[in-house]
């Protein structure tokens, strides 16, 4: 069974791990490996994720299949104008 839920601060380590597993496979033909590594290290390290969640109003969702995290999504609201 697939379940989608809001992530919490304790999930950020899992978000980081999933990003490092998913991004190289997903973007291998679009983003050069050195740039991909740079982006992951900049955006998906635990401190950055924590800042995004707690200070930048970024919302993270966790996707679980049979109780195991398999994916995530992130979004934020953009102010009109």
C-alpha cells in the first residue's frame, strides 16, 4: 500500500538519502556528474534541508510503500505578483 504524508524534521535524513539514490539515476543524462554532486551537496545536505523546512517554508512529503520510504516531494507556496 502506498501512503503519502507530510515529512517532519526526523525525516530529513531519509530525504537526503533518497535524493542521493534517486537523482543520479533520474538526471544522469541531463546533468553532468560534477554538477549533480554539487547540487546534492548544496541543497540536499541535512543542514540545508532543515533550513528549508524550518525557515524557508518548504513543505516535504514522504511517500511510503508498505511502510518503507521510497520517494519524496518538496514544494513551497509562491506569493502572487
